[in-house]
């Protein structure tokens, strides 16, 4: 990509020139994706649309639009901007296992022991925001607070998962 080259003719490019070149690259990738989609070449379309999203994130950073840049980064990590749906599933499994392990360990130390399968069930129900609290857990307990954190994490992952599959199967 021409925009990634820091020099032109042996001289360092100005930031405005590099920003303009990145914008051109984003536009070119998007136009190519649209043309390929019109021809029914969906796999190739996804490749160039994904590339456009990655380049758009660079544009946002160069424009110093840091909140949007961070949001795009989150979308990239969670689901590859919708083009890597397996990432959402991996994050789902990782979060469930990590929180289940935390419940198991903290439960042993805090006087609320969970069995291995009990901690897994508690993690899944907390992730989906349908948590229940076994007898003896209070709102002030560390496990309860951890369950709330898992529910918020679950909300973000579920949103990215839904958005990914909506985009994949119904277009934008």
C-alpha cells in the first residue's frame, strides 16, 4: 500500500499526504468490495471490505479521533469487524472458562465453594445476564461483583456476535 511508505523520492512524506493516501486506499478497497459483491464474489468481497476497515482504523488514528479508533479496535478484537466471526466464539469460550475458574477459586477461599461444574453453570448464567445467586451470596461478595462484570462482558460479546452474523447473513 502506497500510504504505508513513509518516504517518497527519498523524502519523508508529510502527515497530510499520508492521511490522504490512506483515505484513497480505504475508498479503493470499498469500491473494489462493492464491485466484487455485484458480481457475486462474496469471499473476495469480504477480503477487501475487511482491508478497508483495517485501513479506516489507521485513518481514525491519524485524524486523532481516538474514541472511534478505540471502538474500531474493540470491534477488531472481538469479531474482526464482522469478518472473523470465530473470534466472537473464541472470546465467549475464554471468558466463560476464565470466570468459571475465578468462581471456583474465589468460592473456595470465600466460604462459598463451587464444584467445577457448578462454577461453569454459574459462569454461563452470569455471562448471559440471567445469573442466579446460590444461597449465602450477598451483593457485597466478590463473587457477586465478578458475576456483574461477567454479565457486562457478556453483553458486549453478544452484541458483537449478533452484529457479526447480521452483517454476514443479511448484508449491511
